[in-house]
């Protein structure tokens, strides 16, 4: 009797090495991947504008970066200034400082897109909030009054039109970049389970309708292969560490080169040791072990200068 229904992870047709820049943009699942890439010594950039869930919100920041857009839609809440395109982690006490910060982030994002070997976009929901005043799908409502917005589930066709154009823009500045698409396994239960499933269905149709891209089935691995609530946190929506590690193992095994797998394991073991808090840091034995680990790190860096240590 089968215990699980296995999810097929297709071969990407390319491999990652440690010298490759990886850019991650999208839902909170991107941040989970970022920490694991970093722990294994990869050069990775993630969510420069904070966590974004909607494909159009993600497209907006990428388009603004690639076109060097100087216009920033700013709002004020109490004594804080935010951008409608960004998450609430991007803010300032002064409007001019916020605008400068957003423009610098756009320039850095454009640079990362130009230099990236791989960009991984993770979509969370097709339900968006539109600002009544500027008719724009916002990246974040920033706890502003609900009367300022209207909520709508965007059709696959609308998102597909925007993303077809965006992929052309990305390929224009980086023809060799590999674009990986994924749908976040996190359920947006505030919208209701039925609405969440309708929303995810549109995202799945979107990612399978785009050309010049690759698909990684994070959604299917968690919700179809693992599926059990023991793989979720107490909120019953976010995958727990065991589930994320399982998905990560599937991802790294499908995209890393053989050399990157071996080197990643070495770097991970060293990082785990160096980040471990000893009960007796002043003991001679612990000092010797630490010195030995630091020596291994130096030797590994000399042999593989492309390793990024965090």
C-alpha cells in the first residue's frame, strides 16, 4: 500500500554552481529558501522590497527597476512614510529619504536581474487589493483604512498578459537567465478555503502558461505529497521546518550540480558548527575545536573562493 503520492520534480535542464547569483522574489517561502541557500554558501539576494504575494505586485517592482522608473507612490501613516509597491519593512520618517531608499533598491534589483544566473519567483495569491485613488494593485495595504481599497481576484488572463511582457523585459537585459516559477504552499485562509483554492488554481494555470520558464512544485509537494497537518505549524497554514526542509531537499537535488551538492554539504556542516553555542566556550577543548573549524573554513575558502559566508 502506498504511503504517499510522490510528486514528480522535472529536470530543470541547467545546474547551479556556487559562483552563480540567485535572486529570490515573492512570498515568505522565498525567505525560507534564502536562509538555506546562505547556509550552504551561495550568493543569494531575496525580496529587496520585502515579502510580496501577488504576481502583479511582483511584476510592478521588477518593471519599475528595469525601466529605472523615478516615480514613487508614497503614503503617510502617522509619522511614517511607505511605498505602495513595497512591504511595510520599507519605510522612513521622511518622505524624501523613503523615495531615495526605493530608488536605490530599484537600481540594486536591476543590477541583480542583469547578473543573476537564476531568478526564482514564488507566487502566493491571485487576490489583490487595489487602491481606489490610483487604481493600482498595491504590494501592501500598510494597515490603512479598508475604505481606500477594493479587493478582487485577478484572472489568469490578466496576469498572463503582464508576465509575458515582463519575461521579455527580463530576457532583454539578461538573455541567459533561468527563470523558475513556484506557487507558495501557504494557504491564505483569511480569504476562506474555497477562495484560496480558486486563487491557487489561477496561479498554477499562470505558471504553466508562461514560456521560457521552469516550474518547481513546492505547492504540490506540501499540499499533495505531505498533506498531513503534522507538517504544518500551529496556525495549520504555514509548513513547519520538517516540511520546508523536505521541499528544500527536492529543490537543491534538482538544481545543484554534483560539485555544488558536495560543497554545499561541507559549508552547511561548518556553518552549523560555527553557529552552535557551546556550553563551555572557555574550555580548552572547545577552543581547539573552534580553531580547527576556522582553519577548515579558511582552507575551503582558498580552494573555493566563490563561497559566500554569512
